[in-house]
């Protein structure tokens, strides 16, 4: 692609961006549905939706990361009440209590066996 066609393509995108961004912002503050806004402004609802997704994905306002502390749901080692402790290579250990599910244990051992 030539530099000239790339520039004209970028100009077209910029022009479309300049056209749709104010409409998206006006709609957000209008309190109306997208459909009603587009009918009132004589805009294509499909084009509006396309540009809303495109512009909002580039500039997600109010999105931020929040630190979360995670507490273990289960202790790493359950010594009390375990009738059997199975120790597998590489430091893996499984405490097996009364009423364990054999299918679950088999899947766990298969998974650990692939990593050992």
C-alpha cells in the first residue's frame, strides 16, 4: 500500500472518528435509547453501534484495576482428620479424608502425573 493511500485511509478514519465521537457522547448524556437517538439524528443504527464499540474499546472510561486480596478457600495442608496422606514426587502431597470421591482422586493423580 502506498504512503498516499495509507494517509487518505487514516484521514478517512480520523474524519469518521471526528463525526461519530460527539454523537456517542451526546447519546450517552441524552438519556434516550440508541435507536431513538439515531432516528432523531437520522443516523444508521448499525453504523452507530459499530462506532460505539470501536470508540469505547479504545477509550474505556472509568475502567481501572483494583487490588484484590485472595484468601485460600481450603488450607494447603489438611492434617487433621485425614486418614491417608499421599506424597507424590516434586513435593506434591494430597490428604485423603473419609468419604473422598475416587473419580476426583483419579483425575487429580492423572493431572499431577503429567507434571511430575
